C-alpha cells in the first residue's frame, strides 16, 4: 500500500526548486490504544467543553482560539484572522547551508519525515540526493509551515531524501543543568566496563532484531479478554539480590556473557574515539 503524503513543500537551493511531499516515518497502525467507554451502555463517550466561570457546557461552535499573553489574559482571534496568520507560512524549505550531517548532535533531532518528489520534480529530487551523497553533506534549512518556521536538516537516504526537524538551540536545556554528582572512575573498573561493552558490541545497527515485547503481551491479554477470559495479574517474580559492590557487579555481568545473554558473540571492532561529530556549542536556554 502506497504511503499517503501529509504535506507538500518546495526545497530551494540556488536557483533550483524541488517540489516535494512529506510522509510520516512512523506506522501508527501498530499502536495499541484504548477508548473511554460508558460500561452501562458499552458506548464511547464524547468530549465536552466546560466553562468554569459560567458553570455550563459550551458547544464547539461557540468557541474561538486565543493566545495567553499574560496569566489568564487572552487575545482572541477570529477564523479569518487565523487564516491571515497561517498565510505567513510559505511551505518553502529554504536551504541556508550544507554541513557534515554527523556534526549535528542527536539531542537536536525532534521528528523525521520522508521526502518524496512531487509531480515534475523527480529529476531535481534525485539530483539533490546524489549531490548530497557525493559531498557527504546535509542541507540545513528553514521550513515555514503551520504558522511557524522550523529548523530542518535534509539528508540523503538511499537514492531519496529524509527531512529531520531540529530543535532550536534556545529550546534545549544545557546538560550542565543535570546533576550528575561526584564519583571517581577507577582504572580496574573502567577496564571491566570496557570489556563488558566489547562483549556485547556490534558493528551494525539492526533494528529488525527488536520488537515491542510489551505491546505484544498487552495484545495477547486483550485477545484473551475478547474471547471472554478474565485478565489476572501474573505472580510477581522475586527480584534477584542487587550487587552493591561495583567491581562484583561488573565481574558477575561478564560471567553471564553479553547483554543478550550469549557467550558466543564475536567481539566487534573498537569504534573510533576521535569525538568526531560532537557539537562543542552549549545548548543553553
């Protein structure tokens, strides 16, 4: 089944324009979700709006949107005024510069969308993808849509393109705000920790090996409920005694094999520790 686009845009670099469509990267059809049901009628309930000041229900047709400019102080907007605000969005993806994509810290990544060519843009789309692959760079761009300007990264994916929405640096906290306490790292402990990592290391990222086991268990219980069976809590398994001593914990972990429980795993090649791709800038708010 072909994916459905969720938006259209135009990528601009130099005098070249690439009409594109945005597609969601996630398949939400696999998500387990529940509805609120009135057990007396076995029917779904509807959301209603309550005005606490007038102490009455308000119909959706009576509502307008407002912006809180001060505590409990709102400026209201009519539907026509909202259209004017939305008109400020050009749906243009304007490339500002081309950067090595490994330079972008992962904490800046907010969302991702597949990009596909829109009608008539196939050649320019493939050209941009090929040029980015050839140079090993990604396009840092501004994307004006839905009444906001987003900072985005357009990078190659195979012969196509993917758009990654980024946080602005002002939207991120500084890691220095996170208390990490004090603690000395001893050489013998570090050696064992490195050995444990190498024992469970892999040279490739294979996400297909992993599934949402919790959702599978939930769905199995839901199926039991559909069949008329009662759901009962499984007996609690007694937790193993925690090893307080760090060295003993490391030694015990190595004795069990790697993180997957396998002792037959071949050690992976040690990754480079050059620190390449680390953003030196502080994401201070």
